[in-house]
């Protein structure tokens, strides 16, 4: 099997993974609409979200994050330099390690549920703690299945098979939506929803396992070579554990701080971060997943190419994410109005709070996406210490701003803390790439690109304003008497203007002499 990726394959597979992720996130939007209708915005929603986020954060940090970053480069090396039985033995050892750790974590939760809940949300009331503890006991085993799916997906990514692992979350979301629908239709308790989430995880794992075997991969006995390879994974895993998923760690800390704020604050921050993660997952995470095995091969055969890729990735991320962030800012109020007002369990003040939380998160989108790929640089270079230090600096910034926000009882400051930490991590990461690996960020060339980009962006923004706001003037009288009709017209105007401007953004780049390595 050819395991090399040229730039056309990189962007093609990024689009494939992005499309699968987009499908999953679109379904997730519908899921959040139903969630608000089922749970509202208050004490019960805070309890479920806190319980749900805990295994999810473990998934991002423990499985999809640190484990993928440490496992994929070693698995690529096993495929390149050793026999298939050694690669299969490495998978067996890693899977046993992951599932064993999760069983230990779950045993601790069963023994000390209240202590775990008070760690997640120390500001919760006694009633919220009881609900969260029950939900967490049911939900946490879901981590075992999605972690196994992530590990199997990492092996498939290592041989350039990306689509099936990416479509798994979409299937999971469909089953999640079906679970909410059943709970609403039959008036079931929230605990039944937790069972539905667990079943969805089992189905996702089954798909990943079937695909893994379909590509003639297997679980075999742990050979001496596989044992050494696994030790190499472990030597990188623990330093990666903190570094690779700083956004998720920051969101956990933010959730802990938010639990001391008025009821509903945890939910509002969750919904804001969910929509911020929509473009981040569709593009930033998808591109970093594609590039990690590619960078791992570059580190083995042509490390001098990293200078080239650092600039090209920075330009590409900026060119894509800045317009997307602005579009999300524009749509934020109507987005939450649609989700919250349909449920009739949220207030106008909560809509406006969620809007500004999302706007603040969007200010950091470029940095969040770039950081995902910067970490791929470090892990392909087998440098976990730099990533860990950069992440520690980011976490310190996040905690400092969070505590100030708590002092002033300001929910927006908690969102701003995540953005500030993202900016800090970018700066520190670039510093370490330059000083430790002689990988330079060509700031002068990037500045020239920015001048061209913002010139193009100003033109496209002007066209968007004419199409979007001009249509409001022309069609304003059509929705004066109907809130539902006004929301529908808004999304029609917004979608048409966005599609036209996205096309112009793509086709006019040559006119402004913007060169993008991955799509030119």
C-alpha cells in the first residue's frame, strides 16, 4: 500500500475528513436544539453537561489527543521498518494499556462519585452533585468504546485511511439524537439518555473494529519488537498527555470556575465552545490529523522541509479560518435564538450571553487551529517537552484569567481566558520550534501574505455586506409579523451570501497574488 501523501492528496483527504466532520457537527447542531428543549438551561442541564464532558475531555486528552500523537508516529515507524506482526502487536499492547487505564478510572468513579463530581464542578449544589454522580456512573464506560475507536482510527490514519474513522462520530451523533427523541417522546428520565449515549459509543466502536479488520489489520501477540515500540509510545505518551489537548484542559478548568457562577453558566459556556469547535473540527483538527502521519515521514526522510511547511500551514489556516470566524460572529445571535427560543426554555438574556461567548471564542479560532498543527510538528519531531512547556504556559494564562473573571463574576472573561491561552501557546510554540529545531517562522513573508489577504478579505466582506444587509432592506417587510419566518429568511440570506462569497474568496485569490501550497 502506498503510504506517501502529496499535496493534492493532503487537501483531498482533509476535505474528506472535513466533510465527514461537518456532517457530524451539523447533526450535533440539531442535537443541541433537542438538548435545550429536553433539559433547558439551568441546574439539570449543567449536571448532565458536566457529567458528559468529563469522559469527553478524557477522550480528547487521553485517547484522541495524547495517544494519537504518541502512537501514530511509532506505528508509522513500525510499518516502515518492521514486520506487520510487530505493528499488530503494538496495537494489541496499546489497546490493553488504554482499556486498562479506563477500567481503573471507572473503578475510582464508582467508589468515590461525589469526590469526582466536586472536582469537576466544585460550585454545584448538593442536588446537582447527586444528579451529576448518577449520570457520570452511566456515561463513563462510553469512554472505553470511543477511546478504542480513536486508537483503531489512528492505525487507519497511519496507512492514509481517514474517511471511515471520521464518519464514526456522525453515526454516534445520529444515535445520540435518536436517544434524545425517545426520551422526549416517552417522557423518560435523563438517565435513559445517558444509556443511549453509551449504546451509541458501542456502535461507533463496532464500525471502527470492522474497518480495522477490513484493511487486513489484526491483534496479535506482543513480540519483543512490539514491546520495545510500545515502550517508545509510553515514553512519548505521558509528556503528550498534558500538551496535546490544551483546549480541552482549559475548558475543564473553565467549567470548574463556571460552576461557581449563576446556574446555567456551565451550559452557556458549553454551547459556545461547541459551536466554536464546529469549524475547528471540520478544518483545524481534520488538517492536523492528516498532517501528523505525513510530518512523521518528513521527520524521518526530509526534516529540512519543516521550514517550508510552517509558513504554508500558517497562511492556509489564516486564509480559511479568519472568514469562517467572522461568519460565525455575524450569525451567533440568530444561531442561539434559533436553538434556545425554539425550546422555549431559555431567555433572551441567555441568548445574548451565548452570542457574546461564541464571538469571544471565535477571536481565537486561528490560533486554536494553528496550535493543533504546531503540536503535530513537535510530536513528529519526537519533542514532547517543548509541547508540554508551551501547554503549561497556556494553562497558566487560562487559569489566571479565569480566576480574575470569577472575582468579577464575569462569564465572558472565562471565554476570553481560553482565547488568551491559545495566543500564548502559539507564541511559545513558535519560539521553541526556532530555538530547539531551527525551524523558522518567516514573519516577513507572512506579513506580505497578510497584506494581500486582508485586501482580498476587505473586498469579499464588502460584497457580503451588500448581499446580506442589502437583502435585509429589500425583504424586511416580509417577516415583521412572524418570528419563525424572520429566522428562516435570515438563514436563507446568510447562506446565499456566504456561498457566493466563499466562491469569490476561492476564485479571486490569484488576482491578489495569494499563493496557497495545498490548493494551488
